C-alpha cells in the first residue's frame, strides 16, 4: 500500500491533469491541422486572437471557422474539436 504522501501526490497530479489536459489537447490541434496540410499559421486559423487564453476566452472571439468547429463539437458532444470536421467546413480553407 502506498504511503499517505505518495497517495496525496498522486491524487493532486490526477486533479491537475484534469485541468491541464483539455487546454493542451486544443493547443495540439494547431499542430495536427498543420500536419494535415491546412494553411494554418497560428491560432488565428480558428480564433480572432493570436494567442487565446482559456481562462478569459469568450465564444465570440472565434472566427467563422472556429464557430463552425465549436458548433460541430457541441453537435457531436465531443470534449475537443476534431480536425476531421474541417473537411466539411463550407468556407475558405485559406487563413
């Protein structure tokens, strides 16, 4: 059986991961979008701000592509957006 300090550390790491994981996953989307061949140069491919902050983010700070992805995310009841959805985005694929 693990010691009490080890157990507390483990629980805190798990709790911290719950808050960090979604933000990290969304940052990874930009990398995935670029790797898929889309012309994304920054977060502004989906956001109005170059570096949106999760803690101060407002949905109206998304551009049309971002609003499309947010709507798909809600429709699919997903935790994070999928780059696969960009294939069906009706607007321009350019930045």
